[in-house]
C-alpha cells in the first residue's frame, strides 16, 4: 500500500514537496489555511490593476525545470519564462543611470562606461563569484550539510576540502571594497545581500554566489506574473492526484511517545477538529508557529536553537495603480539611497524603516500588459524593512510614502502623487498575518553571521520521527529557487527513509 503524507501550507516549497512525493507514488493531502496557493508568492487585484504581492524575479530556472521533470513533465508546457535583456535599471540621485544587461559583453561595457571600473577588475570579480558558487552550491544548495548521508558522500567531502574558497571570513561589503574602486559598484553588488534578507555589512562574502546565479544563469520574467508559478504547481499537483484542501488549517500535528527517551513518532494531523492518520507530515509553514501552535513544544532543541537566530528582513510594499506609462522605467528598477550602511543599521539595529530607503519598483505590466488598464502601469514599490516587533506601522508607512514620492518626483521632475490612481499597502505585520511567517520575515532567518548557512532549521526532525520541514525557514533558505531545493532535499530524505 502506498505511504500517505500530510503537507502543511501551499507555499512554493510545500507545493513542490507534494508534487515530488505524488510523482513517487505517495498519497498526498495538502492543507492550506488561505483561499489559494502561493503563500508569500501571492496575488492581489485593485481597481483593474493586478499585482504580484511577493517575489518578482526568477533565477535558477533549471531548479523549476527539474521539479517538472521529476513529475515527467516539461516546465514549458505549464509556465512561460521570458529571458530579460535588461535585468535591472539602477538610478542614483545625482542622475547617474546604469542598465544591468543580461548579456555579459554589454554588461561589462556598461559597468566600465558608467563607473570607470577596469575590465580586469570586473573579470576578476565575476570569476571569483563563479569559483565560490562551484564550491558553495554543492555544499549548501543541493544537500543538507548536517545529514550523515551528505557528510559521507564523496562529492560533498571534495567540496568540504575546498571550503576555504567560499570567502566566509569577511563580509560581502568588505569583499566589494577590495574588488571595486567605484563606490557605485560596491553599492550595486552589496544589494545582493538583500536577496535573502541580510545586511551586506554582516553577511559573509559567500553570498557572492547570488550575482553569479543572476548573471551567469539568467534572469527571467513569467508570462502572467509570478503568480502563474503557484497556479502552475497547483495544476501539476492536481494532475498527479494530490488532494488540495484550501481554507483548511492544520490545527495540531499528532504524535506519541516512543520507547527511546525524548523521542516521538508523528502519526497524523488534526483538521477541523478531526484526527486524520498519515505515515508522515511535512511542515512547509514557518517553523516557529509549527512548534508554538501545532506541536506546542517550546523545548525541542531545534526550536530552542532557531529562536536565538536573527530573522531576515521584511518589506514595506506600496501597490500603486498608475494613470500613465513611464518609458524611462524597466520591469525592475532600483533607486539607491545615499547612505547604504545607515539603511541596514536602521533595519537590523534600530528596527525601523530607513529614513532614506533604497526603493525597488517592479512593473509587471511592462511584460504582461493585461496587469494594468490600457495606458496605465502597475507599480509594486518595495523598501526593505525590519520585522514586526510592534512598531507603529501607520507612522512608519506615512513617513516612507512621503520620502518615496518626493524622491521619484524630484528625480523625474514630475508630481508622482498625482499619477497614482489606486493604492494599497502591505506592512511587515500584514505579511505576518497573511502568511503566518514570524515577524513577516521574507526569508526565515538572516544570513548575518558566518554560521547562518549551517544554522537553518533541518529538513528532518530528530525529535519527531516522521516529521519533515521544507520552505524558507528551513535549509537551504528562502527565495523561490531555494524553497524548491528545500522540497527536493526533504523529499529525497523521505524517499530514502520511507517516512
Ligand atoms: C514582499 C515579498 C517579496 C519577496 N521577494 C522575493 C524575490 O524577489 N525573490 C525571491 O526569490 N523571493 C522573494 N520573496 C520570498 C519568497 O516569496 C519566499 O521565500 C517563498 O515564496 C516562501 O515559500 P515557502 O515554501 O517558505 O512558503 P510560504 O510562502 O511561507 O507559505 C507558507 C504557507 O503555509 C500556510 N500555513 C501556515 N500555517 C498553516 C497551517 N497551520 N495550516 C495550513 N496552512 C498553513 C500559510 O498560509 C502560507 O500560505 C519575497 C517575499 C515577499 C513577501
């Protein structure tokens, strides 16, 4: 008889885990408290404008392809990825503009022309990023470095011998101080720390793998917006026989004591007051509410350790339906702050929104015109923000909104406020309430320490046999491709152990 599993949540990690197990012949029930799939990769509509409410950029497309291939399908038959010619357009407030071209030759010539950095330094930088990716990718992304099956594998051992090459001894910002003469380039590449909710002044230089992934592996938009991804995974899961239960919260994870001291065996979940038996459970929700509410266990060593870790940053997002189009903007746009160190000091030390934040504007109607009424645009305006610890979000939002409008109005010599036809806001507290992520952290824990890559919550519980974890708060971390990889690591462990 086939094994059965309850998957908690319909975030991208959970959906991917459900797909992989169903493809391997398991009976899969997936429970999601919200009305549809996606979790943080959500969707919202406002007066004729459609917005993605979470991620906006696809990298590592091979990770998505591999998920579909595991189910015997082709990603192209479910999802269209559109390669970007300009990955991002960067603006500084003295008027300098830089286009980050996907094409390496064009990128290097733009970086040289705008910043005066030499070809030799640029080549050396990208080569260093590639070398770090070669080692760290194998060490962290494809396996859990704390599992015995990983530690004793020959490939992992070979990578471990080269671990000194991952540049974990200095911060990303220190590495960029040495790599570049141009302060603009330092700021531009420091920004990659925010891709997993960290500070470039504290995260190890190992994170140089992120620009490598973006420039060597390509950056993509999705036809229909990022929300097309959870929709496609929902469709594939259904085709494979996964039973999807939306608007259905899991209330408890059922377990009983085992003969071995301090160990438990998971045997099902409680849903709508009813106990349902399963061979295994995958928690794809944030690990903190899993322990607090579903296990009601404050003493498990994994959660005691986890609670001590610093959460990743969150975000304050404005959804603006614009009355007109802005040809000077691309799909992805960044307006850099004047004082980058102070910005991260505000987020991680003072736990407040920066006074002069870097502003990210994503406009999916540039690629999917139906996302805005004819002649208009849908602006997703994000600033990096601290997690919710009870701040006055109304006051913080009003202050940031004023700053963002002034900044873009001055740069383009327009009255931005008068161009906004429809508006809504999402604060870190809203993210927490909607997606049940602790403090509204976008990526689980930050990577603001050398040990962070080894500290994420494990994919398998040692205290609760039959309980597995995937998603952004577990290894290898948050972000779309990484949560898909967490599902791969988790389900491979389950298939090896047969629950
Ligand atoms: C504003 C924003 C911007 C982002 N930008 C990017 C980006 O540019 N690039 C990128 O790669 N990533 C980005 N991310 C992060 C990315 O969205 C997440 O890392 C990823 O989508 C998380 O997936 P997950 O599998 O961890 O599940 P989550 O999305 O965290 O979903 C967990 C789900 O579990 C459900 N759940 C919780 N408890 C229960 C329960 N008891 N019963 C049933 N269901 C439950 C929740 O309702 C939720 O739907 C962003 C996120 C946000 C919010």
